[in-house]
């Protein structure tokens, strides 16, 4: 079999979640009947590639649903597709703090009364309970869902966003919402010991406060006694509002790394285990996706022991698994049990691009790289040394020849996450990269003016003529964002 055909076949096999369920051996207790328009037939790559490329691929492969990527509403060929918003609360408030910046008292108060606090007695920003870090100068906070005011405001802004999408692209229908880190305790992170402004380990608010409750600012009211309860109330109220006002059939997808501990178990403990089924359902997700390369999404007996979920509500997204044996095993178990496989976020999860033995097996190397991480890092050092840069014994750039870069991007969550990934890669040899986030209009103007070291750029052809692409490289062109020849 020739190599290009192998590439096509492998891509096809790992891109058809619908196929995993069509031939399921349905258990007597659950009669399965799937159609192509099933909400679980979704293509979830929303942190990689361009919106148009992902829409085109979803169409080509027969998906009927996509996880929304910033800008998809402007794409061609979207009529008839349905979309899930991913972690929509992240874009409803400014959660990023730049420790170099001097904020006004009003801006500080907004941070302190919007975000969860780890110690209200400490000065800003040391009082913010941290989420992800953006080394070396940025940290993000987590919305304080113990405040009903924050829940209401966040949901209002999500609803407004969905309405704007409907006005912009009426044929691109809202299908529901998906979360990458859904656990009730929130996505809090400690600071890495010995490496300030870097992620340490995932923690809960209890890590700082001693209980499942954020430290309270004097000017706020905590309507819920614990962060977990407030977070679950956010889900319940959002589900309720979306189904009542936008789409009565809206579905909700969660992707915990440990499905039983980080989701299912909640509903087997107080107060949810005491609720009537119809009341508990108001909090429950329709589909639980598992991001690890594990068969536990159908073999973990705890998931199904109390009837809390059914196999048809389970899904494997296996972002780091491309080796044929484990991928085949996961797909087969999904099909046998009436469960699902899908892509969510990005195809390589938190690892390197296809960092598996498939390249060695001769299947595919789609990005023309060899996946030799250490070798690639060493090549980077070699090239920089040849250019006159000095390195210490630890393999990091010397203070004598530092490199500092600024990456310009808009505020879209997916673009910022890509920036953070690049930031971590460059930090491996001591390059200091900062991320400059701007609102859309400012971002476009800054890029057009050339006010960047390097910047996010996306480009598609508007009509069938090579000039669409060539004009980006004409010195006097208005689309010469890279400043070629200037």
C-alpha cells in the first residue's frame, strides 16, 4: 500500500466517532438507535487549525456537529451544521492579570469581586486563587461561582453571545455546550515550586483556604456555602436557560480526565443522591467524554453500578493515543458497548504532535517532523550558538545573550492556549516569550501596523485567483500583515 493511501486510511479510521456506535451490540437494557444527525456525531478539534479547514474537514467526513472555534460563524459551508460552545464562561470576563501592569483601583476591585480569592487579606494580585499561568508575567483567575451575581452575569453574557452568533450565521445552529475541565471544584492550579508564574499541580480552593470555599471579599455575598455547589448551580441554571430560551434539545458534554471521580461520583453523594431523578437530571451532562488513552470509559464498573449513567453516554476522545493497538481496542470496546469515540480540543491533547510509533511504522508524518523532541531542542541550541548566542551548563540561554519575544493575538481562548503552548516550548531553552492579548479590532490594527515580534494570522482565499495569497507578499499591499519588504 502506498504511503499517501495509508495516510488517508489512518486519518479516516480515527475520525469517525459515528462509526463506533452504528454497529454497537446494544444491551437489552438499552435499545440504541443512532442517525447521522445524532449530537454525539461531533468533530471537536477547536484548538488547532483554521476554522474553515476544520469546517471543511467535518463536512468531508460526514460530521453533523462541531465544537465551535473562534471565527466559524464567518466560514463558508456552515449552513446545516450545529455547534457546541466550549467552556463559554471563560470569555465572559477579564480573568488574566499581568503582574507588570499597574491597574486602577476600579480594575482591581473588578478582579477581586469577580474572581475567587485565596486570601482576601492579601494585596492584589497575591489574593487571587490562580488558574492557569502564562509565564513569565501572567496568571489567570477563576470566576467566583459562590456568588449568584456572577452566575447570573456570566449566563447573560453567554446567552448574548449565542444570540449574536444566530444573527451572524442563522444556518449555523446552536446544539449545546462542552467543557474540557468540568469538575465542580474548579480548574485551580498551584504555582510551581522554584519556577514562579508556571503551573504546578491542579488543586482545589481548599489548597489555600482549608475548605471548599473561596476567601470572601468584604463587598461580595457568597450565596452558596461551597465553591462546588455554586459551580454546579451555574451548570443547572445555564442548562435551564439555554433549553428554555434557545434550544429545548440542547445537549451538554463534559470531558473530565477521571470520569467517575470528577463527574459521576458527584451524583452519588449528597445532595444529588437524595434528589428525585427528574431533579437530579437538571445538573447532569448528556455525554461524558474521557480524554485519557484508557478503556475505563466502558470498563470501569463504578460508572454504571448505580445506573447514574449508561454506556451510550460515555465517549473516549483519546487525544494522545495514535498507536494502532490501543486505538483499535478503544474503538472496538466503544462499538461493542454502544459508547462513542471522538476528537475534542486538539488531536494531540497535551502531548506532542502525533508523538507515537506510527511514524516509525511508516503510516504518516503529517507535519513533516520526526517527533524527536530532545533532538529538536538540541538543534535549536546549535543554530542559536552558530548565531552567537551563549548557553549555560543547564542548556538554557545565558543572561549575556537573552532573547525576549512578544506574541500578538486576539483574546480567543483557543489562540491564547496555542500561545501558551509556544511559550512553554520556547522556555525549554530559556527564550522569554510574552503573550499580548488584544480585543479583535485593536489586534487587527496592531498587526497591520507591524507592532509585533510575531503574531497570530489566518488567511483564506475569497475568490478563485492566486492573487488572494500572493498579495500577502506584496510590499505595498494592504494585506501585507507580515510587513514583507517594509
